[in-house]
C-alpha cells in the first residue's frame, strides 16, 4: 500500500511540474504570439534598396540618410542593385530575412518591384518609396512616397522654356531618361507648361540617363533640325552632353537648354550662358524626410501617403543664394 501511494505522489508531482512550465498554458501561448507579432516595434534597422550607389544624386541622399539615421540611433543596411532589377529583387529577399524595421526603396523597375513590396507589406515592414514612383498596383503596399511631383516639376521646365524663347516661340526637342513613370510624368508636365505658347515639340528620344548618349542624340537632333530653338533634358548630367554637342555645332545662342536637378555643373553652365535654366529639387530634404517617415512608421505613428520634395526654377537671374548639393 505504501508503494502504491508513493507512485501516485510521484505522478502528481510530475503533473504539477509540467503545469508550472506552462507548456499548455493558454495565457503564456497568447503572450508569445503577441511578442512575435510586435517584433518590428522599436526595430531601428532600416533597409535601403538603391537603384545604384554610383550616381551623385543617390550619393547625396545616402550620405544625408546615414547621417540622420545615426543621429536618431538607427542603422541603415544599404543594398546597391547597380541598375539591375533582378538584383534588387534578390536584395529585397535579403532584407526580408534580416527582419528590418522599415525599408527605403529607390526603384529600378516600377512594375517588377511590386511583388517584393507586397512581401514587405505582408511581413509588417513599412515601405517608403523614394524619388522615383512605382506602379499604381503597389499602392496598397506602400506606407509613403517621398520625392518630386514630376508632373509639376516638368511643368516648371516647360515654363522655363517658354521664358527662354519668349513670344516668338519655336521648335524644341526632349531628351528623356530611362523609360518609366518618372520620364512619362516629366515629359507630360513639360508639355503642359508649353500650353498656349507658340512652341512645338518636334522629337523625343531616350538616353537612359547617360551623358554620352545624350551627346549623340543631340548631335542627331541638330543635324535633323537645323533651325532648332530649344531642348529639355531630363537631368543636368545629360544636359551637359547636350550642351557639348550644341557648342560643337556653334549654336549656343540659338538653342536654349533646360535641365533638371540644379547641380554644380548646371550652375556653372548657367553662369557661362550655356544653359538657360534648370529645375531644382532638394535631395538633402528628401533624405531627411525619408528617415523621418521610416522612423515614424516603425513607431506606428501616422504618416502622409505622399510627401513631395520642394522644386523650383533656377536661372542666371536667381543664382544668388543658391547652393548646389552635388
């Protein structure tokens, strides 16, 4: 009888121990689930998918973003896709596996990036799109867009061209960057800025954001249209290629150049009379705002769906007080 009592006592002791470990405690299971679901809260590791880190505009944003992140006690994990959308998709998976608290995306392929953005969204990772917009299909997966309103900015370029040509108007051409939403919007805005003016757009060519290609395209334009009056180039780097072709043809006074960016080279070209005007965008402001939004989203604070970077018109007449960032 003593032996049976001893066995019963032992079984009861084991049962009590198992209950104390919480292996079947519903309250403990719920607490573990909540802990897992809130794993991103307070996670200040910010992933950054860059189209490339080799161009000045992106370098300006990266440098300022890293500076502001460090000040806020955050860390940025930079990924350079070198303009390869497949690489960017692979790097997105890498950041997903690292469980970053938020991700900044400088997109290459506006359509191709959508599945990656959905994966971030489904994982509870806020997505901040910077500078270049993405496909409308991605809207449900995006926390915020920080960058220029390219239609409005393009319209400023059109207004600059109208100012440059005056009431006489004339014939102009456009040298675009790589095909995509940004390019479409800048060209659409430019044409909007020309409405009601005696200005005709004769031709549009794509130079893939490449200065040498812009030079070659401009040479071809000058050959085809000897009476050309102006050219709108989608960024200041390509505009330098166009200016070189115009100089070689001896048509600096005839062909007015409008750029985009407000770079150091553009300022010099404005001072020398090689360029009439350019549209400026504040890249330092952009980087600062991207980090602010990322940190706010991590802390689950409300953020605006679209935040547009300040843009403006720059000519030789208002250079005083303007300082280019790259």
